[in-house]
């Protein structure tokens, strides 16, 4: 029976544990007000929060980051309302960050701000969260079990969102919102990227980031239009965004030139699309429909190579559709 076989394995495992008992990594300790906790062997507990803080700083000085974290966590568990509690939670984040455990650091910093909003490290923590977001945005992998194996763009978004939540009107907030859009762009999630850039125009319209967002909004729409065969609505929105940016920022020559290049490519793609539709109807001998699309192509993009190809064909089709009485010479 399968069940009997599993029972045999269970009894065998229990027997091996009895014969070769593993050493417990920490004793089980009970303290008044804390209950039962596992404590790592070799990590002492001080009598006061100040002494506990000094223990943690000592382990930090000797670069024993995990032991320092245990000391700070113990301080928070025993003396959560002490004057050293806020700094302990902050130092946990520092220890994680030093080990390049950036997402753990982000969460530790967030707990520091939520539990101790009046912490003297508030602004420094905010900057550290922002920098963690920048690391993930720049390609840093998310670390699990000390191995950097997972893409970090989602963690970048999480870091920037916390910066905005913690200080929505700080100097870092509009840049954090802008970087959220960039992170979504890098994930090819153009719908969310568009939403992120639009939020800047809505919330931070009076900052320097609004103009940058207008340009990047055009880029996001442009990429969205290319993600399908041809998304006409996204292409039109991209054109509108680039044209508005050029009108508002004529002195930004670098991005104005880039915007004009995007506009030229969008116009060329629209011209090609109209030409293909016209040719389709032309081959089907649906002359009236072909005339409509050839005419639209020439009206919108007369200088394009596609329009130049369409002009003679349009004249032929118009002549073919003209009534005989209209084409006959008058006497």
C-alpha cells in the first residue's frame, strides 16, 4: 500500500533524527511581555536598549551584518517605544543594503517610516528608497536567498511608489513618478507607462518634470503603436504629444530634434498604411474605395514616396470612374 510505504519513510526519518540530532541554531527563550522566541546562539541580549544598540553597532563595525540585524530586531521586540527604536529599524535597513539585499532594505526602511514617522532619519530614508529604485531601474536583479536571479523592474516600481506615498509633495516625488513610467516602458507595458506619465501632467504639472513627461508620453504612445501591426489611435496620440512638446519647448533642441524624428517616422508609417489599404482595394477592383484612400494619402502626406506612387494611379482611377458624357469633348 502506498500509505504504508510513506509511513515507513517517516519512521526511518524520525529514527535518523534521533540517532543524529541536528544542533539547534538558537535556543527557545521566554521573556515577560515577549513570549517565546528563537534566539541565535552567541548573540547576547543587553539589559538596556542603549546597550543593545551598542551591541548592534559593534557587530556592524566588525561587518557581521546578520548578527547586527538580530541585535536590532531584539531591541525592537523588547523596547519598541525606546528612544533607540527608530534608529534600530533604520540600521536594519542599512545592514540589508550593505549586503545588497536591496528589497529587504526597502521594506525595512518603509517600516521605519511607518512606525516612527518623526524619525530624524526621515529624509535620508526617503533618499535611500529612491536610490534603491534607481538601482533596480538600472538593471539590478532582485536578490532571493542571496542570489540575484529575478528581474528588478517591479521592485523599482515598488520603491518609487513608496517614495511617493511617504512624501507625495517632496522634490523626489515627481521624479519617482517619472521613473515609474520608465520602468513600465522597460517591461513593454505601455498602457501603464502612459498612465504614469499622464499622472505627472495631472499632479506635478507645475514642475520641470511635466515637460519631460510630455516628451516621454509621446515615446510611450509611439512604442505602443508599434507593438501591434499599427495602432492608429496610439500613433495619433504620439503625434499630438510630440507636437505639444515642440510647441512648449522650442529651446530644448535635443529632444525637439528627437520629437521631429519620431513625427517623421509616424507620418511615414501612416502613409505606408494608407497606401497598403488603397492598393488592397485597387487589386479588388473596388475603385471608389481605392480613390478615397489614395486621395487621403496624398492630402496628408503629399511629399512621401508612397504619395508619389499614388498620384498617377489616382488619376487613372478617376478617369475610369468619370462618366462618358463628362469625358467627351463638347462640340
